[in-house]
């Protein structure tokens, strides 16, 4: 699905990490940890084709990134949902329209029939007509998850999705990712929150990846 073979990435000649070899298999759940500046966000950007490796080979759904055209990358991204660390919305559009925006951009407005069910799943149906500035931090993150999965992607990447949330709301958001994984989605969740990782014990098989000292390490097997 997503394969790293001896991948490295450098900024301005300074090596961020190197020698990364990893396969993100269908239905797997990975936590990505490591100190600030270690390259977690860069790793996620490589996973959805926003960046190209400096060294090594990266494949997305059997396609080698360097050989992909812009259209190829755009098609691959439809199979990958991304929850950014700082989720941005169009503040003049209601929540429902913001969540449905990926379908609108792709000309798939006919597929919004399940939008209300999706908003119910993330607990936002009462806020469907609200504008984003009126949402709490937790509500914004749940809206971001809904927008990331509206295209029914096979892979979901989340960059510190609970970074600004309290413990209760973090657990509520984690539950959504666990449910998505049980539906067969591949999950990669970057986080500093070790309590979040421990909370998955007994719920889903998960692997912990740690970026540190320019290397990616398997920090643990099943939690």
C-alpha cells in the first residue's frame, strides 16, 4: 500500500532522516512518535505525495512516487485522507459544506447523500449548519476527521490531532480512529501523547514508530 525502501529526506542539504524502510499494510494501525523537529510531519507528507524523498524508493499504491505525474499523485490522494495538525476551514461555509468540500472539488456532489450519517457518526449533526468559528476545538477536530474520510479513503493520516484537546476529548477522537481501523482503514497517527497510545491496548493491534536521531525505529509491537 505505502512502502518505504531506504528512504531519506533532507532540507537544504541537512539530513532530517535516512534509511527508512517500512511497509504500511492494509488495515494496519501505526502511531508515529518522536521529539519535535524529528520529521514526523515530513514523514506524513511523504506518505501522501506532498514531498518526494531525497534518497531511496517510495511507493504509493504500487506506483513509484518519482515516476508519477501530477495527475497520478492527485488520484492517489483521493485514496488517502489527511487530518492536519492545524485544521483549516472556509469560515463562510457551514460545517456540512466544509466536510463535503472534497466531494465538491472532485465533482462528486451526488455522493453527499451519506453526509448526514457521517456527521452523526462524528457527533456533529446538530452543528451541520453552524459556521466553523463557532465550533470548539474538539468539534473542529471531529469535523476534520469527517472531511478526511468523506471520500472513503483506504489510508488515514493524522498529524497531532489531539494536540490541543483535553484528555476526555482526546479519547473521544481516538475512538473514531479505532472505529475506522476496524472498518479496514490503515491509520497513521502522529502524536506526543503516550497516554493516547496506551489507551489503545486491548482495542486494536498497533505498532509504535519512533523518529529519533535521524532514524525510524519500531518502538514496540502490539500494544
